[in-house]
C-alpha cells in the first residue's frame, strides 16, 4: 500500500518558520515528481511547490509565485521523502498542507501542468499549519 505521510505542521507566529516533511512508503518515487499543495479554510486547494527528477539524485524545484523567496522545497531520494522549509510565515499561510506525487510529470513539464492537482496520483492526509499574527 502506497502512503505519503506528512509531518511537521503546527502553530507558528508570523515571521517564524516551520519545516514540513513527507515520507513515502510502499514504493519508491525515484523518478516521480513530488511536491506540496495547500488548502486554506473556505478556499480551493492550491499549488505550493514541486520537484521533478533531473538525473541521479538531482531535481528541479518549481514554486508558486507567492511562495518564491520564502519557501524552499527539497528532496531526499535515499529517504523517499520531500520537504518544505517555510520561512517568514504569514497568517495567510494558514492551511492544511498536502504532499503529493506524480508519475506523469517530468522535468519537461511546464508550469501549468506542475500546478495541476489532477496530474498528481498520490496524496497524503495533510498536516495543519496555523500562523498567528
């Protein structure tokens, strides 16, 4: 059974930092895209960032414009995991953050496809991030 399990969510103050982790089990995602989406209360789920495999253990990182400069996504292929370092947090970052993986997205996939949640095949249960002002 394939599982993506997120951790690291919690409460942070505005301006603070949190690091989310997502560990995959049941299969390896060595050449798959893995990334993060989030869903704030009353809003649709939105793309945060994703990684696409380059070669070996290298990857490309792609971000939603609103997250560039504050969030950093990283990948550890040996641990079958993906991470999201979130700095300079704002109250509007409050959301449930979901890890997702895709076998269909590659390094040649363009931005619109990378942000399309319909192209992701596996999802975690989500982890709550709450940022207080």
